C-alpha cells in the first residue's frame, strides 16, 4: 500500500476529486495549506506599509492506495491538476505500514 | 429640584422642541461613533488583538461617562476660573437641570447639551488608542483614560468652548473639535508612540490588517455619526446645522477620493483602506470648519486633507515611530490642517457669530488659529507626556513580551475574538 500526497492549486480540487472518484478512488483527506516553490508570492500594501506575501494558499490531498493503482492515481492527479503554469504543485509517494478501518477493525487492503 | 419645578411653572420655558430633538439625535449619533471607531481600529490589527482593540474604545463609554457626570463636565464647561478651567460647582451635575442654559444652549435643556458634549469627551481619548495598539496594558489604560480626560481634555475644552475660556476669548474658531478632539488626541498619540515604543517585530514581521470589512463598517459608522458630531455642534436645528451637515459630507467625499487617487498614483493601487482612511481624514479636517465655511470651501478642504494625510502617514517610517493606526497622520495632521483652513475659508455670511478668514479679506484670524493650534500641540504634548511617564513608573504601560506575542485578547481579557 502507498500513501499519495498531492499539493495542488486550490481551484483544481473539484476537478481532481471528480477524476479520482471516476477511476474508483473511494476516499481522501483534504487540508488547506500554505506553501511556495518556484512560484513567487505577491506584495500587499496597507497604508504606507508593504507586506511581501511569500506563502501561497494550496490544497493538500492525501490518499492511500494499493500498489497496482498507484500509477493510475498519479496520472489522474497530474492530468486534472495541471495548468502548465508555475505553481501547479507536486506529488509525493511514500510506503504505508498498515491501514485500519475503525468501524469494523478490518486491516490491510480491505481497509482501503 | 422642587424649587426648579415651581420656577418652570411660573416662567415660560424657552425649550425649542426642534432644537432639542436634533441635539438628542446628534448625541446618539456621536455615541455610535465610539463603537464605530472600535470596529475601524479593530479590523486593522491582527486577529489576536481584535477584542483588546475594540475594548479600548468601547470601555471609554463606561469610564468617561462616569468621569463626565461626576466632575468632568463641570471642569470643562462650568463657571470659569482664571480663563483656564471650570469650577467644581457642577459636581455630580448639580445645577445642571432641564432648563436651557443661555451660556451654551439657549433653546435646549442644559442636560441635553451636557450629554451631547459627553460623547465628544468619550471618543477623544479612544482615538489615541490607535497609536499604541496591540501592546498597552488594560489596567493602566483605565487609569490613563481618567487622567487624560481630567488633565488634558477637560481643560482644553474649557479653553476653546467654555464661557471665559482664553482661546475662545481670543476669537479662535473651532466649531466641533479640531483642537479639542483631533489635535489633542493626535499629539497625545505622538507622545504615546514615543514613550510606549514599537510593537515587537515591527518592521520584520508582517502585521497586515486582519479584517478590512470590519474597518470599512467602522468608517461608515463614523461618517454617519459625524453628521451629529458637526451638525449637532450648531446646538440648534436649522440653517447652521444644515451647513455643517452638508459641508461635512462634501469634505469627506472629496478626501476619500483624493487619498485614493494619491495612493493610486504613488503605489499603483486604489485601496479600500485608502478610501476609508481618506474619508476619515476629510471628516477630521472639516470638523473645526463645519460651522464657518461653505460647500466649495469644504470641497477644497477635503481634497487637500485627503492628500495631505496620505503623505503624512509615511512620516512614521521616515522618522521611525510605530503609530500603529496612524492617529498622528490622520487626526494630528488632519486636525491641524482643518484648524488652519478655518482661518482661510471662514465666512461671516455663513455664520455671523464666526469670523472672516484670509480668503475673505481678514488677515487676523489665521494668526489666531495658528496660535490656538500651537497651544493645543504644546499643552497636549507636555501633559500627556507627564501622565504617561507617571503611569509607566507606577503601573507599567506595556504588556509583557509573552502577552504581546499571545495577543491582548487572551492575555488581557481571557477571550478569543473568533473560534472557527
């Protein structure tokens, strides 16, 4: 099993979610985050004071998937989240030791 | 009071219902300006300080009301002593009844005049709080309110508006508080920023306004209430009140536009905060002039006031002081401009009890205005400095660093402004 973390532009969330559910993904967790990579921030001015805003709002999607589904999930996210402009985001894949469904106690693949 | 009732039964009352209703409405309008100020300031600070900031304005309604009725009104407007202060004859509003008082309110019950003036006394010290936002100890602030009202506001009000007051006797014109409210608080704010010092992290950490929608609501309430602030200062309902109402509105509109345009040209963006700040600058500038100048003069006063105050707020970064909410730039500079502009644009045709200004052929008024401005600067500066120094030595002015970092809401009030 693998954990897939994707940082994407906030307005792309619905598109990504719909694309993932279409290929059979049954759940995910979403957090509002701030971050920056190569995309520059912007400057806001309040009365005389200038504020450089480096951190940009992003959305982080986390989901757990079986080994076989990984490639399909990544491709789907990439396609749905891409705009071609700087700041589209990144996807991280990490191994997952165990998954447990709280309601039933199921473990492993059955819990995904 | 029984004797008073008998006297009323025999002598005809000179109370005019139109005048009285306008003064009472104006008193309510000015009262609304204090919570309006609370929101104006509140939106400009960081969210962890929103309640602390609002509270500093709001609580003035409590503290100054009591101070005023117990002895403040007497000091400010009571029987004159040496042209510098009123006596304590009216302590506890003794003798301040429901009959008109010809010295101040010929057609309006004395208590109506008293409560109208009270609302000015309430909001003036609250204005100062913008200068030391996000770092002042609440306990000390409560004491500051009482001391500043007693030793700065009340004497200054007496000098400018009290019967026998020396600035009034000089012939200086201050219709609704350019000297008494704006210059006094603007200069006090300057002193406060110097004594209290900068916010922790000022210049390094970002401290943008947390809720400009709140600020704009506050600015709108201030604009609305100011119709009472200036209009009510006619102490009558009729043509003078109308003049004050109309010129107030024109100056505000002009200043909102001129600040916005100045900022657009200088920084590249027309901002909401700029439009709101410009409006307030226009309100401040027209305050002393509102009963003495006409609509086109008000237009100019507003246009100049907006631009002048916009440039004034950049002084603080040049001179290195943290006047957090620009009290000096808006009230100090705006009030000074307004008082001097009164010396230029005043016209006896508008108000025969006033005077003519420089542009109407009289060269002496501008000098008198300048003298009154200078006196207000010096007096407010020195006495505020003394008050703050004493409070600093005895009670401490600033919250400890940890409390400043956690925010005033939690540290001073044990509350959170928002829970999402």
